[in-house]
């Protein structure tokens, strides 16, 4: 009986977490769409005020919104390719991790290709998705690679690696 209660509780909490995460992603993408517009039209210059040279990094670094520039740049590339160029609906990829979307946006040749990759990204494991991308790029995957291993000495204090 206790295991059933814990199991029920676990699935309920898991469902809530997934629902909130999906909502968080949707809100984040809405913010990124607005940020892309702010960047493209250089509207950040009007928000930052006087006394300092307005810049994009400073705008993003505002404590009330704080976004790392690299994250927003990643999403600008994704949006420019998948939404603006290929006219793909955001809701079709909101559940896909951004690292996969970045890869898709960099290699997709057209809308159909991007949609197929997005569909794969939703269901494949990390390893299978990586292999799919490597095959598309003409690179070997684990199953067909003639492995050539390299051994490194790694400093346990600072992490410096030296090839043996």
C-alpha cells in the first residue's frame, strides 16, 4: 500500500514538473522572440538610458532579466533559421532541448528537413541523435569506427590534460 501511494505521488509530481517546464520553455521563447526584435531594431539603446554607452551585453545583463549573451545568440540563430526562414511553428519544437535545436538549425537544408530532424529529436536518445547527426555529416559512429584511442594524464588539482 505504501509503495502504491509513493508511486502515485511520484507520477503526480513528475507530471507537474513536466507541465511547468513546458510552460517555462514557452515563456522563455516568448522572451527570446521579443529580445530578437529588441536586438534587430536596436531598441535596447532606448532602454538603457543616458550616462553610459548603450550596448547589447549591458541590456542583457540587467539584473531584472539577466540572460547570458551566448544563450540569447544561440536562440537568435535557432529563431532566424527555424521560424523566420523555414516558418516552423514554435509549438512544434518547444519540447526539444536547445542544444538539439541549435544543431538542427545549423544543418537543416530546408523546412521539410528541419521538421524531420525535429521529429527525430523528440524521440531519439542522446546517443542515437548524436549518431544521426554524425552520419549526416559523413562522420563515423561508434558502430563503424576504427577506434584509435588516446591516453591522457590529467592533473587532479587543476584539470590540465597532457597527451601520453
